[in-house]
């Protein structure tokens, strides 16, 4: 595994490290790496430098937890050899090739001698495939394997070229010059001299042939057989393919589908198509190579293995995910998303979901332009338009329409309407044909299952329907379409251009008119003379659109019909792993698009705007400022209403994706409680919560942070520490926090900067060892007033230690140790300690195995004053009765039991309820008043109803609101 190069590490140190790492893994001669010969072989130098070059992975790969070598991550895609006569039929989706009769081959096999092969004529191989099928990855692995001697060993020299680089060269150069520009050490190598048949040991590699102008007409491209004659780069490549220049050399060319006919068939020896991952086993191998290496921790590897198994089950069901993952690019997106959702670390760089999708598009479309020309003799247009911008204006427009009308599938007729549009010129038609051939299948795939949100009027026809390869991509492109302002009217787009021009103009009227005339037709030019009098008119019109974007984000974020959906991060995970077990009940009739506003917020982040700028999609800073200003107002207004936990979690994700600390602090200033009850917390959700709250000033405090029933673990608790700093009342009930978590909770209570007043730990297996650790904080803590340790496994030992520690903490007011298997003696000792405490007024002891005598003694100890008048009255809640009277807190006790009955031991709870009934019957018999006996009957009825609920095993309905 290669070490990650850092900016502070000298280059020579990094090169020595890489070279040292290659020694045991390569078959280079030892002298090439371990010694310094007087005259090093240029080929060995070439291999070393090529290996270093092609080992550099994109920045996006660092998110997988380390800097991996391509060998550990590479999985060979399916490569099929095609007959020249049938190559045009391969424009159909690669999924149809699973049952193909064409043989599967490797790149090395394509250069094996055949009957038609001769030694004086090299082999020309054309390797082609759609966007995302893995062409660049295959080439990278091919070069690295040649460097290590594991493939193409029959070629002494491999010379890779990027056609995009060649197309940038405007000066004429010979073949030898082109090679020496890239590889100086090969400047005088005899294999490229053209003498004899030495060139038979050379393989030229031209990657991305669609990016260079090739003209095979004799009248346009002169013949040349001299490697030293200076020509245009395109002419040199043409002569190599013609076998007029170095005919013995072999050539490998890669290209997209739309450029197949750029090279005449007679110059190609073999055609091969890269078809991606057409079977679940290849996909699983890819997921394994990525996810299992993300961490050296055994626990993480076990979780990664579980994720891979769930993915494999989803792929085997021939789900929509399997249809998308035939493209290795979508396998990368799946792994990156799952790594983001499950293996987020506080030590790793901040990653956002919007950033992952933006990086994904940059990896696949960075630098890509939409050229023209589908035939051999049609030159590529000199001025190129951004391919990504074309995607936004076509596929993004389709995605936006689907989000607007709650639709995820589209018919062929609708694709024709949205993607084709109103094309008129031959140029536009050629661009459209190239786009459909190369790019459209990358985003849209045939629907493999029934769309549950498909409207009946559209599903009545048996027309084939298409969906986005991954559901989130539809929402991302719709958000990008919206933020880029592509949905504006023609007047709004025009006024924006005019406003920008005015801002850069001088006060000179003539200069102003010259600028305006570039945008406005002469026949309506007179209307815009009003700008002389009202220069801010168009700025107002432009800002109105920014406000509509902010309103849309807020409205989509707080849709009433989507309030019962799971939070967006769970929705993203389910779209990848599927839903196992009972299907969750959906309250909305249409498809929820809750990622749409979150992506809009994420796209405004500076880092994503930089990546989009590289793709030709520009979002101005002034636009971001106006949207942010309007968004803050709408978010603060919406947050004045109570929000369900899922909606609140989505808001936190939006603020996290936005990565704007000032906006986050201003929005959170209106929030005084964050209740995330029943949200399934994961590492990324904990990280989001802590990151968002860290944007607030030190003076900001939450009255309540409710994380009950959130499946929290010890590791998650560590990630939440920054969030706890801003909390007064912390609710951690019904989680999986064990004794080791008490170390962190103890340190939390000992921190003088953290003022936690109420700590609720009910239903966490702390045990007496955890309680011992937690109670160490009591002597130095001055803020805690309410402590709940109900059902934490204290036992008598924990209760007695708590009694000893109480006098060391003078601020505690209420203590809950119910349902902890505490006996009479320990309970009496604890109540005595509470009575002697200066501030404790309530102790919860119900659901403990207390005898009748013990409960009566507790009641007496709590009521009577101590000797000398130093004692205090302490309310002891041991049962629904207090002696012969009904306890004032009988209703809260029963409510607690009902709320927790689903997770507690039913047998033990029913036994305690029967004890309550016995206490009530005895107390009722002691009463002379008819009204008191009637009150006893009412309480008995409540206990019996609770008992019946347990006997029927009915889940608690505690969250019906």
C-alpha cells in the first residue's frame, strides 16, 4: 500500500518511499531500484516514472480512509471482443451483453498473434465504451502492470499519450519530439528510430481519441514515414494508425461510443468493448476491495462485511441498484456514500453528501466538452461547450420536472421532449446525437421494477420507462438546475446579464449603451433606455429569483406531507441497501424528495462551487449571498413551529451541507430544544449534530437535547461531546451505553465549562461498575440537579455507594433509581442519605423488589423529621400507594411503566403491577370515605389496564401526537 504524499514532505523522500514499496511487489531488476548503475537503462527509468505517474490517485480517493494503490482496489470490468461488422450494434445497453456470444477477453489477449498477424505490421486495437464503464481505470491498471512486468511483457516499451494533451499542441512536432516532450529519457532511444524492425517491441497508447482531430483523407493529411519529421500531432497519430509511420509498432486506442467511426475500419485490427460490471460477483468484489480496507479496526471491518452482504442481497434481487452498478462509476458512488454514512470519523476531513456527488461528476466529466462530428470527415468544432452544463440543461431539466410533479420514472416520449428539445441546426442535432450515445445512458436506466409512485394514467400504457440510475441523482441534478438559474424566464436571464454588465460599466453613457447593445436586440433597445433613470430595476428583478430559490428550499424542507418519512440519511441508505423486514409505512402519497433542498444548500458551499466551476457550471458569490440572506429568514420563521424529529434531523443535515457557520449560528439561535427521539443515530448523524452545534458561540445553550431511543453506542457518544457542551438537560435514555461510557459521562460532568443540569440514563446497561465511575464526578460537579439511573442495573451495591456519595454533591434535587433490583436495606439507607441531603426532594424507588414492611418504612422515613429538627421531608415514590393513601404520583409511575413496557421484562413488570393491586386493595379496605374508596377504584382500573396491555403484548403508543 502506498503512503499518502503530504505537502510538507520533500519530493525525494516521497520518491524513495514509493520506490522502496515497489521492491518486493515488482519484478524489476534489482539494479533498477536497489543500486545506482553508472548508465541506467532508459527503459527502467521509464518504468519507474510511469509507475509514479499512474499511481497518483485523485483527491476523492482519500475519503476511503487511506491512500490505496490501484492494485488493491482494481476489479477487471467485462471486456468483449467485437466483430467489425457488428460494432455499431453495440450502442445498445451493456446489460444486454450478459448472454452475449462474444468472448470475454483481457487487454493482453487482444495483442496476441493471430492468423492475420504479421511481424512487419503491428496490431491496432480500438477499445471503446460508454462514460463510466472504466476505460481510464483499465488503462491505469494496464500501464502499472506493464511497469511491474505482469502483463504485455512482449512489448519492451509502452508509450502512453493523452489525446486531450495532444490536441492542445499547436506547433508541429515529430514523433520523436512528442515522445521526448513527455518522456525525456526516451529522446534518443533506438526503438523509436524507425530503423529495421525494432518498433515491433513498442506499444503506443492513445487515451480519449474523441478529444483529438483526426482526418484520414489523403488530401488533408500528408503521408509521413520519418519519426523525425515535424507534423501536427493529429497527422502523426493518423500516420501511426495507417501503419505508414513505424508500421511494426502496435497501438491501443480508447474512445467513447460516438467516436467509433472516426477511424476507418480498415485501420483497426480488433475492436473490444468495455461493458463494466455485468454480474453481481464483479460488483461484490469491487465493494469488498473498497469497504473492507477503509479501516484497520476489526469492529469496522465486521460492519463493512455486513454492509457488503446487504449490498450483495440487493444486487442478487436484480434491483435498480444492480442496473446502475453495471457502471463501475456508480459502484464508486455507492461505496463513497456508504463510507460517508457508516465510517465517518472525527479525525477525517469533513465530507458532505453534496460534495460526494459533485466529486463524482467531476471524476467522470471533468474537462469533458461536447464536441461535434459523428463521422470521419467532420472536424471537431473549435469552440467547445461544457458537457456538464449541457447535462444540466437537458437531464437536469427532466429531473427538475420530476421533482416538481413528484415523479421518478419517465417514458421514451418524455425523454424525447425534454432531452431533444427544440433543436434546429445541424450543429445542435450532432451534439444531441453524441450526447444520447455517450452520456444519456450514464444518468438514465430502464426501470427494472414497478415504480410504486408511478401515476396510473402514465402506467396504463405498456411503454418502456426510464429512471435515474440512483434516485438521489435526480434530486441533485434538479437542485443544480435550480441553483444555476436555468429555470428562469428569458427576461430574468437577460436582466441578470444586463445587471452584471452595468456593475462593470463606467458612468459613460456611450460605454453603457455599447454594453447593452450586446445583449438587447435593436428593436427593443429603446425600452431598456430606462436604465439611465432606473439602474436598480433589473437588480431587483434578479434578486427576486434568489428569494424564490430560498423559499423553495424552505418549503421543500418543511413539507407537511413528508413529515412522517424517515430522515434523508436513512432514505439514502435504504435506496442502496434496500429495506429488509417489514416495509415502513409511508404517509405521503407521492415520492418524497427531501434531498432536493439539502442538495441546493450544499451546492452553495464554496468547495462545491469550485468543483462546479471546473465543470463549466458557475455559481456567482453574489447569488450565494442573496440566497443565504433570504434562506435565513425563511428557516427562522419555519422553526417557530414544532417539528417532528425526522424533520429536525433533516434541518441539521441541511445546515451541515451548507457549511456556513454564520448562517448556522443565526438559525440555531431560534432553537432552544433539539428532540431527536427515535432517530436511528449513526456516526455521520452524530458528526452532523456536533459540527452544527460547534458553529454556535460559547454562550449558546440548549434547554434540552433529547437523544432517547437513538441506538447510541460508546463510540457515538465520543463524537457527540461537542454537542453536549451546549446542553442543559441531556436525555440519553433507552440506548446501548455500558460501563465504559460512564468514563466519558464522568469527564463530561467534571468539565467546568459544561453546565448539565439534568442527566437521564434510564435503560442503559451501566451496572454497578459504571455507576461507580459516574459517581466519581459528584464531589466536583456543581450544576447537576436531576439524575435518572432507572433500570441501569445498579443493584444494592450501586445504591449504597450512591448513598455515600450524595453528601459530596450539594445541588442534586431529584434522584431516580427505580427498577434497579434494590432491596429494603439499601433503599432505606439511600432514603436516609437523601433526607440528610440539603436539596434532594424526590426519590424514585418503584419497581424494586421491596417488601410491604420496607415500603411502609420508606414512607415513614421520608415524612418524619430527624432528631433535633435537622431532617427534611423527602418524597419517596416506591409504589402507587403511600401507606394507606394513594400516592400523588401514581399517574406518572403508571405512565413510565406504559412507555417502557415494550423494552422491559414483561414477567417482572406484571409481577410488580400485581403487587400494586395488592397494595391498592389493602389501602381501599382501610378507608372509611366513599370518595376515597372510589379514587382507589380509579387507580386500580389504571393498573389493570396496564396489566392487560402487557398480557396482550401491545406495543406502547407513546408518540401519538
